[in-house]
């Protein structure tokens, strides 16, 4: 990594000790993806840290203005690619809020179940990779073994393993079968043991605790003032969770199944503990939702002219064939009001929101997103000041920055 010596002058005009500028990333293993940090060092101490984004720019927001409401789901999948289904839920939550669609009870429950599985998958990667960066390989392997089970469930439900592209306006691509429900129940049964293994490996591990406790402290006031959300904010004592405060999908029916996990330390260790406890709460939500899964259709009624008809209706009825043709060729079924809406959901990293401006057609006139990683990466310089170079992986890992959410 190139070093550059910069002479610094204090307020009195006297020369200070030379400071160094150090590139950290974007190829450094601890930055995981394409994150670049420009660190100004006084020996081993960081006096300034500047994030440099733009290495994974894909034009997500402009693509949202070119693709229709269903096609764009394949793009939002690739924003937070660690829990892509949660992105789909957030996008179609905003679109359905714009159009005024009320989902079927079965669809609400299925979206809730899969969104919570995505949350667990995201937390597993965050915890496992953060531990790996600090030398704990075994915890990483235990976490990724459970993520494979979540991928198996997604593949069985949607046919795609990594980017399911499963939600549709007014419903889902298809209903799930009994085999998927059995896989989910098996995951509910086996996950607590794997979770307990990670707890035993890390919670009292002297090296892990020393590297995370008291490091990267974010106060409650700073968390609020900088717009943090999700585990980053809740680890600093901010009691806010959209699943409780602005419930959507099946969460109004499941309020008693989970609690909002908070801490007061605001450091890397607190953020780790919050994510570990949130996985158990998500498991409780999934268990309650599976045991109370309603019967019925997953898409709004065919006569609402909003959803893609199933193959039987397309091939065997003229109404279904016409609806399929008009929906795909002209987006004629969607006639949203000329309005603007903001819809947000609680994803693994915090509040993911989409701001949609409609001109009355089947695609957004303007589509903007509020990704949690972008907000949290802006807080990183404040957390890093005064820490050592060795603390960079710990703080960065505790924030769980996903680069594809940065470059919109």
C-alpha cells in the first residue's frame, strides 16, 4: 500500500510530527467487497478516515426508471446481495403502497417468513465474517453452514438460490409447497444448536472480546443525529424497529412473538450481541408464522388485473391470456395514481426505503432508495478517529457495510 508523508501544521503554526496517508482497500481482504478507505495516520493511530465509494456503481436508481415494477425486482436483489429477498419485500411494499394493493393473508405470512430467514442469513454473514477478520475461523464456518440451509429454502421456494426474484406486484411468483414448509420447520429445529455453538465460541473469547469491547463506540445521541437504524442504532440504545413502530405484512399479527433487541454499549461487541439475539427473535417470528400460515391464494384476485395470472389461467382462459399479454407488453394493468410515496421496511441492516414518483404508468418516473449501508458508512470516520489500524476490521465488520448499497 503506498504511503505518503504529509507535513501538518497546528493552529499555532508549528510543525507537527509527520502524518502518513494509507490506502486501506479496495483489495484488502478485511474490506470484503469494493470498499476503499483513505486513512491518515499518526504512527499506528488513525487521526482521519475518509471512505471513498464508487467502486461498485451499477446505476440502480436509474434502472428503476427504465424497468417496470416487476422487472425491477431483479435489480433490487443485487443491492444488499446478502439478504436479497428483504430488498424485494421493501421495493414491492413501496409499489403496493403507491397503487393501493392489499395483499392476501397467505402472501403476507410467506413474505414475512422469507424476510426473516433473509435477516438470519445476513446476520450470520456479518457475525461470521467479522469473527473471521479477527482470526476466529471456526465461528465463520459454523455461521456459513447455516446460511447454506437458508439458501436451500430459497432455492426450493423460488427456483433461484442467491437472487430469488420471488416477489411480484400483489403477491409472489408462485406459492410454496409442503416440502418448503418441512425445510423451514427443520431449520427452526436445528438452528438453535448452531447458534449456541457460535455463542460459546465468541461471547467469552478473550481475543474477540478484547478486540471488540469498547471499540468504535457510537453514542445514542450520535446514532439518532446521524440517521442510523437497525442493529447499529439499537446497540446504542435507540429503541426503534419498523416491524413494531410501523408494522407491515404479518407483523401486526405477530407482535407477541418477538421483542426489539437493544443494548447500551454502542461498541462493536454490543452490535455483535444485538445481531446474535435478533437471530433468535427472527426464529421465533418464523415459528409463529409457519404454525399459523393461512391457506388461500398468494396473489390478489385475477379480476383485480394487477398480478401475473398463473399458467393454467394463461393457457386455458381468454381472460388470463389477455391479462398476461397486456401486463408484459404494455404494463397496461398498472395505472397508479400520479403521486409520490415512500415505503420502508426493517431489513437486517436497518431501514431500507424506496421513494417512488409515479406519472401514471407501469414504471417509476423517479425511483430513489435509502439504503442503510450508505448511512452507516458515513458514520465510520467518526468511529475510527483515535483508534489503531488493527481496529479497522473490527469496526468495519460490526457495521456490515454492503458495497452495492453505496453506489446507487
